[in-house]
C-alpha cells in the first residue's frame, strides 16, 4: 500500500513540476504591457558566465508601457543592450548612461497570433510531460504487482487515482493556456 502511495506521489510531483514550468514560461511572453519577467530568459555575458538580466540589474516598471533596467555595474549597460536586441523581444533599448529604458509597443495582430501559437505549443509540451508521468506511474504500478505482491484491485485503484490526477493537471494546463490566450488578445 505504501508503494502505491509513493508511486502516486512521485507522479503528482512530476505533473506539478510540468505545470509550474509552463506557468513560468508563459510569464516571459510580452503581451503589450511592461512585465519585468520578460527578461528572465535573456542572458548577458557576466565575467564569462551567461547570466539572466535580473541577476545583474534591477528591472522595474515605472509605468504600464516602460521597463527600466538599472545595472549594478555601469560597464554592463552595453552588454545588456546587446542582449535585448539579440533576443528580438520587439523593442529597442535606450540608455542615458545609467539606466536602460525599453518602451513596450502594442502588439500587432500577427504577433498576437504567433504568441498564441507558441503558448499552445508550450501547453501541448506540458501535457506530454503529464501523460508521460501517468504512463510511468501505471507501468510502476503494474510492475509492483509482481515485484511487491500488491493485489490487483489495489493496483487498479492506483491506476484510477493516477488517471484522476492526469485529468486534473491536463485541465489546469488548458486553463493556463486559455487565460494566456485571453490576455494576449486583450488590446
């Protein structure tokens, strides 16, 4: 019985991680308003190490359409500007020698469609991870009948629990994607 609970708990952790990863990924989408997490995946060369911008500078939003980046070392300004341009985020950085400002332009219809497509692709990737976790858990439950002597009815109950978990997490992924799609389409 403990083995079944352990298998289900392990499966749930994998599914939770997949959804958490999707949530973090969706935060990095630029949806027409200033969001500091846009820079979480943008890296700069910091003493030979690729480092995300938020780890070398303070990123703030002075207003709804502006991002301000205050590097902790002035010599990082050029590297941060280059990284923003190279990552093709859709805005041009401007600096005054101390702070880099990025004005976030409104999204075009084409860009909105691209972002929705990208969000749906990320959602499908998360669903694949959830389904793989289900498959691994079901396989482990079936093996435990032979190796640990678990009764078949308990194994079937475990499979039902794993399926309920899968359904819950797939629904959560769908909700996240629907919410992001709505946010992207809001002008």
